[in-house]
């Protein structure tokens, strides 16, 4: 093959030169008619290839800056948009914002009713026994030790109660947390890597990768919450299934967002999967939930759920802002 190319190389060079000579006058004439500056021979060929392949024209520096600014504005903190965050004196869950968390709340409330009834029953029995069988009210106690009916009742009823709790619990586990049909058909995939002490994120289909570090007190502005704000939050589209692939590059972490009902371990050498679907636009916070070292309390998670249009705009800016090709991806899986 090399021999053939060497033998006919003058012919190839001549054909290439002729192509340049033919293309240049045509391009120059077209630009002069439009009142634009004539392009060089190389620019003519590059644009011809771009037009033939359907490649997009490169953005100017101003267009890139505007796209990045727009992406930053979409991901920026807005106090009016905060949905998933703990509040002072809060005694219940954070506002549920995903199907999983709504199902968790349903099971919680159901079990709460059962244990409340049990507590009231036991309290009533204790009060009755104290009043009915004290020494004054019952000076001569009964001397029986067994009652078959009572023993059957207090064995069968607890079994029925446990079964009634197990059924919705298993349904929650398999229909929501570990639903392979949902996990295998996501609208968006995000890879999460835990580090000491920050998170790395990658959008493999969008070619975006970045690190998310906690903001120092000096970096907080516009009322951003302390110990929860990060420099680069996750942005996801609302009402879309987001699959999370979670691992760690060093020690065991746990990626947890209460409003979505998520808590998944980030284990070195292991890839765990879970999912969520944000049902409401807004800002949601979470934290690492496994003790992972001295700065365990400084690994916050910030998620911004936006509309499809805003997400598409954020992707354009994020692709320019974050150099995905230059980042180390999934160090825990490759080393």
C-alpha cells in the first residue's frame, strides 16, 4: 500500500492543488458578492468539509461566555426555589419530591398508626392491671399460671401485625428502590464518585464532568445555607428518571438526599445503582451519610431540578465550562 501511494503521490498532490485552485476563486467571488472578507484556501476546505458533514460552526468567544453565564444562572442559588432542606424545629420529613420518597412517607405513616395503637393498647393494659390487681383492690390473687387462649392470641396477633408491615415494606423495596425496569431505562445517567472530602460527577451522555466542593463561609452569598452549598451543583430535568451510578475513590461514603428518599453507599471497587425522579422544580440538599474521616460533615450535595428547556441550555454551557476530556474519570474503577 505504501509503495502504491509513493508511486502515485505526484498525481495525488496535483489533484489536491487543483482542488484548492478551483475552490478558492469560487469562495472569493461569493464573499466579495456578500461584502465579506475572502477566506484562505485552508478555511475554504475546512468549511466545505464542515458543510458536507453537517458539523456545527464553532462558537465565538462571546457566545461561549454567554452560554457559560446562562448555565451558571440556571444552577445559581435562589432562596425562593429551595424545596429540599431541613428547617428549624422540623419534626417530620422534608417535603417529598420524588415517587420513592412519597412511597416512603406512606409506609412510615401506615406503620406509625400501627405502633401508636399498640402503644395505647399496652398503656391501657398496664393502667388496668395497676388499678384492678393492686393489693387493696385484689387482696387474694389468683394462682393460675397458663391460659391457652391468651397465649394463642398474643402469638397470632403479633404475627399478623408483622405480616401487615412486611407487605408494604417489600413492595416499597422492589417496586421503587430496586425496580430494574426503571433503573435500566433512564432519561439521564449521572456517575457519582466519592472522595475525601468532595464529590465528582459525570454526565457520560452529555460529555460533562466536574467536581463539587463545599463553599467556604467567605464564598457564601445571597443567603446561601452554610455547610450545604457547593461550587458546582448537579442540574437535572424535572419529571425525568435519573439513574445514579455511585462508587468511591478512597473510603466508604454514602450519597443521601432526604427529599428524594435516596441513601446509597459509595464503596471503593463497587458500582451501586439507584434512581430518582424530581417531580418539582427547585433546589434540594443532601450530605454524605457515612462517617468517612475528619471532614465527613463537609461533603454536601446540591441538586437543581429545572425544566427541559433550562436543562438543555445548562448542558450547552456546562460542556464549555467543564473540560470533561481532561478529567480523571472513575479513578476507583481504573486503579
